[in-house]
């Protein structure tokens, strides 16, 4: 599985870009069609406001790479929780380092 630090936002049940969001580690399968985050199994789904859904609950999520300028939500401001186990790598990324696993792009 590929492991990446990602921006993850819950879309179901919230106005556009007002759902809770996190910066954390996400594990993807080889085809990048399934992701695991916080014990959830997320599957890729084509959509405008979401690109993954929770297999167990049907809740929709947006997953993307984090942005250095912290403008991850389209219509922010929004408070994004940085998970403790991702904090060091994420802060290094904000300081200019490449994200782990993305050193070549």
C-alpha cells in the first residue's frame, strides 16, 4: 500500500466545504481506488464535491494533497485538524520539504 499525507474532508451533512477536515496519513491500495483513513475504508467515486465514499456508511469525502498555503478548502476559512502522527512531516512540507513518497513529484 502507498502511504501519503492527505487533506481529508467529510462532505456528507454539511454545507459546501464546511465539514470537518484533517491532515493525516492515508493508505491507498495499488490501483489508488481504495483508501484507508481513521479506520474507514473509502472507495473512489466520481463526483464534483466528493471523490471518495465510506463503504460502511456511504458518507462522502474529498481527498487531495495538502497545499502549502493551507487553502485546502475552496470556500474556507475552516479549521483543519493535523493528526499527531502526521504533524512533523506536514510541518516540514509547509517549510518547503517534499511530502513523504512524493520526492520526485
